[in-house]
């Protein structure tokens, strides 16, 4: 998907204020197979860790992302814990962690306790109805790892439904399918604030890219 990085002023201002966006996400019936697969993903709980083929690249990524996030989250330990969980859950779901960082910036401004007007919760603004479909009532959507696991699983599902069309998948995630505002905000945040590649000294044959495990 090609999206201009020169966003309209109104969109840039909206991004800067980081409202909670995902309240219009649609509750829909899931097939038994899909619900079961998503439920397994949610239930597969592991301690977050950086997933890189080369640990040096992982450390370089963590240092750079931590520096970019410092103004929003001053505590270094909290930043590194959050970033490790984002990279782990994103990679596990087959998503680009930089995309997920952009989505979180738009959705919650990295506020793990954010709540939208419609009740969407946490970093990735997950609607509570998802716990009925693919989780349990015991799941706390304000928990950092739980919220990320739900959000990444849901976005992966929408990407699969839309056969890899990121624009439409983001529209479904936000409940604004077919409208450009939200996808443009997320892709703009991703490309403008979170785009990253490994330092040249660590790039060898492309094996620096994270791989789901």
C-alpha cells in the first residue's frame, strides 16, 4: 500500500494529541475455526523477549526505540519492558513491530490505561467484547502483555480477512473500513516516527530481520 508521508495538517494535529480511536470496532461472528485459532494465540502465554536472529541487532533496536519513546515514558525500565513486549507480540503475530508502534501511538499515545468513549481499553484499544469471543472474562485488557497479545492477534486476523491489504485491515481495526483517515494516521506514525533498519555494521545478508518463533 502506498501512502503519502506528507499528512494534512489536521491529521498531524490529531496524531500529536493521540486520541483513543478504536471505539467503532465492529463485533462480528467468527467461524469456529477462526475463533479457536485466535483463542489459542491469546492463551499461549510466554514471557516476552526480543526476537532477533542477531542479539546485537536486537540490542541496537531496543536502544534506538527507547530513545524515541523517552519523552512519553521517562522511566527506562518501563520503556524497555514495554518495547520488549511490543516486539515479541508483534513478531509472534507476523506483524512489523514498527507498524504496531505506530498504531499504539495513534490509539493510546502509549497510555496503558487509555479508555475510548465506546470502552476500548489499553495500549491497542481493544474492545471488551473480544474477551467473550477469543478469551475469558478473567483477562485484564489493561495488562500490558495481555492487551498487546489481543491487539496483535486481532490485527493479524483482519489482515488475513483482507488478504494482506493493510489499508483495509486498519480500517477494520478502527471500525472505519473504506475511510482513509485512520489508516493514514497509523501508516504516517509508523513511517515518520518508528521506521528503522539495523545499523550498516550489523547488516549482513538480511538475517537481521526479526522472525516469529
